[in-house]
């Protein structure tokens, strides 16, 4: 038994095997050094998404070249491998259409840059901060701290709203007032609130927009601008202040109301709901 | 304007020494500020009076007191490894451009120029003695934020300020919480220049105090050589001629001011 093993080992040429291992190890080292050096040189010119992708491409590309040299050293005929790889590629291609689509979409997203890591975006039903833009998908953190993975193919095909692209943002506040109110006075109140609010920008100027004659109220919209980081705070505080100001000035925000006429020529009759009333016919309340 | 104690500077800024357990109290325009020395810590608090607006000429007051807080709005607290008695207080110009709107829009005809006086709000800076960076700074009257640019996508955040845009020679009301900038506007094209708002790059300007105590910046020249909003900016060297016997109080926040072409005039948003 021992003699057979020794005889087998004796047939293996030691020197090429050592060269193969050396080439492979050198490949790991060179790939690491070169990819690291290129990243350091280009670090300031590329962003946080492009750098790791470029690093991986360089590392695995150089490593592949060294591994192919190592295989040739061992005596493998690479043309056979290339042929097999071609057939395998077709098979893998059919199987991984979605992944390939995601990969290509990811490259387009990185080149186009509609958003960056750190931006807040809205995709479909999800709104959140972009944590990573990877080759196959992007990762979001929603405001209630959920982790969402969205394939890049979906990002390319659907509308993406970037909420933090520009430094300022508009806040639209819908307000309905009773038909009997003086619209000029209401408008002056709303614009006065915007003027006094420290978070409202002076330019672009706040506007009160007439939205329409609603079913139960006259619908207005107060349009004010603010820095994007103050959007939520302004939204909350302006609603509060509008309510307080309207209460102070006895301006009615009406509930939905309906007027019922029994017939065209008669006066409308009042409807009063009495709790606990019993109907004699059915004996039920 | 007065300093209640004979050992306090003649202006509301300067070098101050406050013993442990004592305080200094400022009233400058609409703002009241108290600085308390509590041994190894300083406590500051400030508030703005609602009934004193930015146009007010109430002047300033500076008094010494004990460590009892006069009010507790906007408290700040600074802790040191050892007791600190000395502080430097300085006025400073705004940390962003100031968009000034003349109370009445004015037009400069073609090939004409005008020298206008614009005033901008000042900041109150508190520093440890001998340290260049301020420990704490606050605008004396808080100007509104505003946006200045051709659209809501492109532009810069700035402060909004109203001004009378007085001409040279008109009497200037004494306001210790504002600095005056002489702005020479040269309209070198064949179209009138309507000035509804103008962007003053105050971060590039220094602050000087004249003999009468009024604060000035360098004279700024905005030269309009093409249609549109852009203008070549030129900042004068040293205090303006209108500031008599002026001395430098503080240099610019941003010293890089050569060859600047900036968006100085803006039409209404479209």
C-alpha cells in the first residue's frame, strides 16, 4: 500500500505544482494590492457605491487571470474550459435572467445616480433612507426602522421619488373653512402665520391657493417653503397654529354637513337623534 | 447707549473679566443676554423682546450683576477644566449671504451707477480669551431664512433682511445690532436695472467701527456687465470713506474673495 502511494506521488511533478501554488498565492496578493492602490488613488473621485464595485471587479479580474495562468502551469488546456464555460454561460444565463437584469439595472442606477446613499426616497409603498446601492438591489431603512430590499430591476421600472434631492421643499396644508367666512380675512391670517413662523422661508413667498368649493366647506391650500430637514416640524407646528388662530378668531372649520329637503318647495326639517328611544312597532331600540 | 460700570468698554463688545459668582447682562437692540461666571463653568441665556423690532433704535446697555439668572430662555452651559474669568465678546456679520429687499424697489437707468447704504443684522460672539474660534454665537435679531436663486432647484440658502437702501449723505439711525454696507451698483449695459432684492455676500466682508460707534463693512461694488442676474463683485480695501476714523473689529468669515462672479440680482421666481 505504502509503495503504491509513494509510486503515485513520484509521478506527480513537484516543480510545476509548486509554481502553480505560488502563482495562485501571488494572484491573491497582487489582486489585493492593486485593487487597494487603485481605490486609494480614485477614492476622492468616486462615491461610496462605485468604490466597492470597482474594487471587486479589479480584485476578481486580476485573481482570475492569475488562476488561469496557474491552471496552464498545471497543464490544463484552457480552450476546453472556455468551451465548457460558454455552454455553461448559456445555461446559467437562462436560469439567472432576473439576476442579470438586476445586475444591469444596478449598473445603470449607479451611472445615472437619481439618488445616493443617505437620501430619503419613496418607491411604491415604501419610504425610507437609502442604506446601500448594491449590484442586485438597494436597501432602505423605513422610518419605523424596517429593512427593505428592493431589486434594481424594479427601481428601473417604477417611479422613484427622491425627497431629499433639493435643499428646500414645499409644505402644502389643506384647510377648509365654512362658507360664511370672510375669505380675505382667512387668507390674511394664514399668510400672517407663515410670515411669523421661523421655519418658513421668506422666498419663495407663501401662497394661499383656492382649491375649490367643497361639499361642506371652501377649500384652501397654504403653500409654504422650508428647508428640507424642517419639513416635518413645520408640517406639525403649522397645523397646530392654524387651529389656534382660527379658534382665536372664531373661524369655523366645518364638519361634513348635509341638508335634506323633503320636497322642493318645503322648508328643510331638522333631524334629531335621541339615544335610547324605543320603537313601538318592533319593540327594539 | 451706555455702560453702567466705568470699567466696562465703551462699546458692547470687547474684553471682559468677570469674577466667580458674577454676571454681565447685555441689552442690544431686541436681544437680552446674560453671561454668568460660575467658577469652572459659564452659563449663558438669551431672549428676544417681542415688542422691540429690528428697526428699533433702543441702543444698548451693559450691566454687572450677581449669578442669579435673569431669565432662563435658550440656556447654554460651558464647562472648563479650571476657572475662567476672561472672555472676549465680538460682533460678527451673518454666516450666510443676506438678501436685502429695499422697502421700495428702485431702478438704476442704463449706464448709471448709485451708491446705496444697506444694513445687515449682526451676530453676538462669545469667546474664551485668547481663542480664535467663538464658543457661542447667536444673531441679535433672528433674520428669516430665505432662498435665493433662479429656481427652487438651484440657488443658496440665505437670510432675508429689509432695508431702506438709503443714499449717501442721508442720516443713518444708530442701531448697534446692525452693520452698514455701502454698495456701489454700476449698471454698464443698455437696459435699466430694477432692484427688488440684492444678495450681499457678507461672509466676505470685514467689520469696522467708526469714531461715532457705528459699525461698517468695506464698500462693495457690484458691476453688471451683461443682462441677467450675475455681477462682478469687488470688495474695497479697508474701511469705507463714510466711516470716519474707523478701526477693524473683525475680519471676514471667508477670506477667499478674489475674482468672484456672483448671482447678485434676482427677478421674481418663475
